[in-house]
C-alpha cells in the first residue's frame, strides 16, 4: 500500500499547540497551506525535543564560516504565531518517530513525522517497512526560529513543577515524592 504523504512546502502556518487543560493536554504538530491542514498528535516530550534539536541545528548552521543562508539568531517578530490551533483539530495520526533534516538547496528545515508502529521495537528510526502515513514539512529558517519559540512557550505553559521533587503540581493537591518533603 502506498504511503499517504501530507506534504507542506513553504507552509502558511506550522505550529505546535495543545487541546485541553494543563495536566490533560493533547499536543499537536499542525501545518497549513491555504485551506489544507494536517494535525499529528505528539507527546509533550517529543515537542520539547523537536524544538531543542531544531534550535541547535539552526545555531550550528548560523555558526558555519561560509553561512550563506541568513539564519536569524532570534525569531523574527512578524513570524511569531500565538494563535490557537486551527479548528477543528482532526488527528491524522499519532507520531512515533521523527526526522529533522536541512535542505541547503532551498535553505529549508525539513521535519518528518512518522506514525506510531504498533508492536515495533522502540527506536528513533522509522521501521524498514513503508509507513502508512508521513507528515513532511519544509519551512524556511525564520519560520523555524518562530516555531522553536512558540513550541518552547507551549511546553512551559503546563502545570508548575514542585520545587522539591520536580513533579507537576495539580490544582487539587500534590503528594511530594522528595525525601525531605514535609
């Protein structure tokens, strides 16, 4: 069966956002071009790692002596996107593994998200078998910086961490797991 590829080259919008209240939020990577939208579910940790890895890639490219891509050090103000996810959020698939690449021909970051493969071993590479779906997003460097800034803000906007044990503190109560907790 051929792979269904959700391809977004120079998307109008690419963001990580959430649905739900802190503590029970669902994270989504969403891309839109015109009226076509794709939304794939992510774990909070996947979102954070994607932002950190993308930021590190951009910093490394920016530091290259022959940097010809004009990579901004910060997110351009006009590209900051604080709007909620496009509605309705219809999940195309739940993300298992991801790949991050750089295309020097177009000066774009390429993010690929693959669905969870049921029963597959836990590794960082997609299974050798053809995936049933794939989300591929090619975004310019300014958009990538704005994506990193927004994703970090979304990840941080959850429940506050306990200063003693670091576990999330819910609205109802928190039983601290720290050995010196009162």
